[in-house]
């Protein structure tokens, strides 16, 4: 499933208030500023901090 690009442009990270980018391969919205990945379930972005996955640190 994908997210409508117009809809995606309106979404921001609930922590950093910065735009999110789509990782279509993993079906997640990524917040680079907060280093979190928010899941997309059944086409609906779940922008809850409790549901977010921390991004691995890059070496």
C-alpha cells in the first residue's frame, strides 16, 4: 500500500514537527530528525510515539 503524495506532504512527526519521508519498501514513514519510523497499517499512518520503531544508529 502507498500513501497519497498530497496527504504525505501534510504529515509531520509528532515529536520533531518535521516532514516525514516514505519508506515504501518497509511500509513506514521516517522521521530523520527524531530517528523514528512510524508504521503504516492498512494504508493508515500510525503517528503514535508508542508505535514507532527507533532507527538504527549509522556507523
